[in-house]
């Protein structure tokens, strides 16, 4: 359940617009709803600030639809990753307000729009890194970040990256997706003064070992401030960026509230 939805429900109860039984029924499925084949964690948004997200690969269309109904029914944003086209078509039919990002293989329904805070810039080394990058960008945007994209600016033509230097310096968090040797994350981190979330992709010829070379290269980066997620894990990169932005915004608000105001004479 979205925290704002819970606050609204409690306010309605306090004002007498909801009965005790209605509130108890709404809370009945917290902390999770047992669907047999899945136990949907409705409590996750309250606990972590991010709702449960569905990993679509390996699930049937019927299972994904049932989980989607459960999550959307709780007025919580719904996101599914690694989604096959046939399941995407079924979701689009059931939720016409949803968005299907074919490149990123993600579908989302934004039932509880969040205020956008901070600025996340998603960068790819090549065009073939875009699917993982789109998963990351969609995730970060749904979880409350302003997101921009800069694609195909890898080290084979590093002068292309320099054209976007102002955007790099403006970002609060940078997500860098790269396959091959994964060098772009180090180059970007050497230019930036903010966290870099490195996203290795399974792009490259044989010795790249389906992204292992990029993963190891990013993990052994000599540039400071590089954090690495798993191979092709765009969702993980988007979550990491969103949590960093979310926490920074929260702390900035606390500092603003706690700083004594100067009294006028």
C-alpha cells in the first residue's frame, strides 16, 4: 500500500468517513497477500519506500495479470520487468492507462504519481546497451526521479561524451550502462562529483563472457564513487539511483527545517 494512500485512509477514518470494519478490511492483506503461487508484499512500500516489483520472466500471463490486479487494487504503482510481448499485450488490454516500454521490456501502471525529485542521467556506451538502460530509466522515473538519457557515447568515440558534459555535471546520480570492457563507467566517474551506478551489460564478443568482463572491469575501476549492479540489472540500477535521490531529498528537507531562521532586527 502506498504511504499516501494509507494516510488518506486513516484521515477518512478519523473524520468518520470510513468505518472500523472498512479500515480493517483494507489492512487485512498487510503485510502480504497469499495468492498461492505468489505472496504479494503490499507492505514493502511502507517499509522501504519502494513498492514490490514483478519479475516477469518465467511467470505465466495469467499469474502476472493476477499480481497486477492485486497491486493496482491497493492504489500502488505497478511495475513488471523482463516482460514478454504476449504478456505485455494482455496487460495493455487490461490496464489501458499503463505504459509498455518495448525496448526495456517493462510495463508500468502509475496509480499513485510521485513528486519528481533530483536528476538522474542514464548513459550508454552503445545502442545495444539501450534495453538495460531503458529498464533503469523507467524504474528511476516511476520511483520519483527526473530522468534524462544520453545513448551511444562509448569510449570508441569518447569525444561524443564531451558534448554532454553539462548534463553530467548537473546530475545527482549517473547510471552508466556498458558492455564489452565496461570502460565508460570509469570515464564518467572521473568527470563527475556524484555517485555513479555502473550497469554492466551482456554485450560483446566471446571474451566478454556475456558481460562478465564488463562487470569485473567496473568493479575494479580506479575511478572513485563507482557502485556496480549485476549484469543487465537495469531495475537494480534504477532502484539504487532512486533511493540515493530519495534519501538526499529527505535529508535536504530535514536540514531546511532544522536550520534556525535568522531573526530580523
